[in-house]
C-alpha cells in the first residue's frame, strides 16, 4: 500500500471553532486533521477561525491549527461565511505563499512530500494560485495537490478545466461523483470517516439512565439537522403525526439551527395536532440534559441549546429511530454516527453509499410522509427488525473509521502521491 506523505495541509473555510463549525465540513476537516496527525503525519489545518482565539494553536501532537482571515472576521462576527467574498479573496492571496514558504520548501529540503487537501468551492481559487506558485518555485513535484467536493454549493463559480489541470479532484460519494461528471469532471470517491471513539457510543451508565427515563415516552424519535427543506422536515412531522395518532406517548426530539424555515416546520406540527415545546437547557451535564428532555412537555421537543456529544449519542442509542432522511445528502455523516452509537438510522437515498435498506438502516426513497410512516410502523410491529439493523449498522460504522478511510485515500491517490 502506498503510504501517505509525512506532511499534510488541509485548506478549508470551516473548522473546529464554534465560529467556524456550520455543518458537516467543519466536522470532516477537524476529524480528518486529527486522524492524519494520529497516524504520524505532520498536519496543518488552515481555516477561517474565531478572531478572538490565537492565530496559531497546537491542540495535539503533529497537529497545528492556523486561523486565517481573523482581521476580516473581526468585522464579521456572525460566523465563517459572514463576509465570505472578502475572506475568499484574502485566503486566495495569502495562503499559497505561507504553504510554500513554511511547509513545502522545508519539507522538500528534508526530502519529504506534502499532501494538500483543499475543500469546497471557497478554496478552489487558492488551489489554483498554489499550483502556480509551486511551479514557479520548482517544488511542484513535492506536493500531492487535491481538491475535494463535499457539496455542489458554488460549483458555478469554479473554473473546472483549470482546477482539473492543477489538482486531483476527489469527492465524498458516488452522488457527488455524478454531480461532477455532469460538469465533465472526473474524480476519485474517497468517503468521509468517523472517529474511532464513536464506536464506544455513550457511556453504558448514561445509556441505562436514558433507557429508564424515556421508558414512558415511546416510540422515541430523534432528528438533528438544519431547518432546510432538503432535510425533509415536513416528511418527518407528518409521518410522526400519523404514528402519534396511534401511540399517544410517542415523542420526537429535534435539534435544528436558527434557520427561518423552522417556523414553518413547527407551524405544520401545530396544524397536525402536535404539541411542540421549545427547550433551553442551562446545564451541559449529559445526564441533566437527558432528564430535561425526558421531562419536557409536549410530544415534539425542540432543543434550542447545546447537546453534549455523550447525551446525543445516548439519544441515538435509545431512540426507536434517528431520522436523517434528507432528500439531498452529499454524504450523510449523521447516519454513520448513529450506526456507530448502536442506533437505527433512517436515511435518504442520495449520497449515503454505505446504507443497505432494511439491513443496516431504513432508507426513504421519496419525500412522501406515508413512506416514512410505513417504515416507522414496521419497526414497531416487527420487534426483531431493529436489533438486526443495529447490529449490522455497527459493523458498517467500523468500516468507515478514519484509519480505514486513510488507507483507502493512500490507495486512491497512489499516482498523485508518487514523486
């Protein structure tokens, strides 16, 4: 197997800071950087970070964070994509010289190579500028330059022929590969991974607590996603209303974002006769968080405060199903996280390459609430189905941990990594 280079640079807008963590990209690059570092690769993550935090940080061995565009973020406190165009311009102009001067040339002097992974459309101009500078400095052959597509956002702004000439293009699923092919672009599919720690799930004691306190709130469903139409919230609300009509203690726990579409979601819930409760939890103690959720009034509980990872994993484990039923999902990281925690994932059928319907997950092919409701009813009626799905889902998650994905990455990029 081809080994990965001794050095890696991840170029992304999102990152580990709350300021920078908007969606799956922030999780991806943070966990990928950690996995590379743990494998012995000296890794630098350059992202648009919180302006109030240090510009340079070393959170772990072999891992360095570089917070970029902080002087612009000072004027745009709403988050990483606030002032996006200014940040793209600054990132494009200033990142390539830093990467070449501080990482590539020192690595070349040691006889080493560098893997550069640029993420999503905001970094495409940077990748082009970096490739030009590498050639000008005579060190292009010391760098495996890749650009990765996580979503189709910003595709219309990319110079595809130039990018394909400058970098090896990769993507996270066959769904994204087809999106790239529609634009005449070839790519390698290298899936997302999950950290190995997720395979441990929530602490067993916490899971037992969750099972006990949610005993009377069954069936129990969980949905965690931004309030956007493509996440198929209306399908969930209407399907859940059908289940709740037959099971008066049915409970739906949701954690969305601040998007205005949430108002429409809860308006529809009220139209369907559901009682929604907004819940803000002051504590971050996982047990106290779970107890607050379990004792909240209503049958749709809208958690509007932070959910600690342990509490979330416990919910995934004890829920009758976790509804990650997006209509358009480039990869579907939540589904894998649910599987790792021992939960029953209900996914869509776009980028979730890892799912097998009724084997390791439940898969919705349409946005029809009747389809989802029929599957939820089947889980209730056929008691052996859920345990089988949990078991196979856990085995699937084991195959998608980052160490497995890094091995696949090395094989897929073997020609790109060759000096």
